[in-house]
C-alpha cells in the first residue's frame, strides 16, 4: 500500500514533466537580427553584397521568403541632372529555412552615378511548430555589429514577419 501511494505521485509527476518538455519543443521562434553588413567603402561600378545578419537563428520554421528592394539617388554632374529614389534592384527569394538558415544576402550592381542607396528588407517565416510563438523578436533589431535595423512587424501562431532598412550615404560610395 505504501508503495502504491509513493508510485502514483511519481508517475503523475513524470507525465507532467514529459508533457511540458514536449510543449516547449513545438514552439516556433523567429530569428533575431543585429542589422546589415556590407563592405565599406561601397565602390560605384562594382557589385555590392548586403547581408541581413542573424544574431540568433529561428526555431521550427518551414519556409522563409526574403524580399529586397534597393532605391537610389543619382547625380549626373556633366549634365547637371539628378534623380531621387529610383528603383535600382528588386529581388525575391524563397528558401526552406530548416534546410538553409544562412543569413539572407542581396547582391546588386552599384551604378557609377549613385549618390545614395536605400535598401529595404522584408522577411516572412512560416512556422512549422505546433505551439504558439514564444518570441516575436521585439527586442531584436539593430544594436551590435550591424548597420541599419531589422525589427519584427507581425507575429502570430502561423507566421512572423520582420522588416528593416539601411541607407548608404554618398560619402561611403567611392568611384572606381
């Protein structure tokens, strides 16, 4: 009888402990970002690679889509003309995050007459976990080791979305 009284609470406690471990393992988390990385100075007439640097990888994510847009200001000194925020490049990429969780990258050719680049980034993550998202990334964003910012804008039990931008001013763009 004493063994039965001892065994039953241990059995119930073990079941609850296992259930709580399983629940924690089914939650999806969005990645956290520290900002953008690129080589400075930016050389006009060359290819520029911009990386959205993850400071913490996401967890239990199925697919991810990355949408990059680069707008630029340009100046033609010989003709005395200029333009603002013309679309330079747009790239859309879908990956399976569980297979490729590498930092998203954007490559573009910097025109000779570029005087400013404005790069925007949107990432959407489709969750693969069964439980609610525990971290919406709200404390993430720029801070250490990056330029610009990347912050969460939406998160629910099905997906999470982050957005950010970086501006490269003319003083950081040199002629080839």
